[in-house]
């Protein structure tokens, strides 16, 4: 699922200036932390958050097949 998220974000932004960290606090929960350059965060989130919502929808389809819940957070690099 991490590969899918990296592919989607890379395709949307046209950049590789981001990292995706995956954590599993429980067996059926997957958390993704996307740390990106502030210049491309706007592209990831989109107008009114529409892009990130659609990314979450796409990943939730794959998560349903794997029987896990997915959370995605986006934050700027420091």
C-alpha cells in the first residue's frame, strides 16, 4: 500500500521531494505520514482538500481488500 501511495503522490506532484513513513500501531490499522516539501503540499492536499480525500478513497479500497483501516497525514519538512 505504501508503494501505491508513493506512486499516486509522485504522479500528482511530479516530484520525489517527499517521504512516506508507514506505522502499524495495531494489526488492523495502518498509518501513513507523508512528509513533503512545503512547495508541493498544496498539490497533495488540493483545493478544499479534494485531492487528499480522493487519495484516501483510493487507498481505502485497497485497505478493504486487506481488511485494515488506513490513516494518512501530511506534514511539511522542517
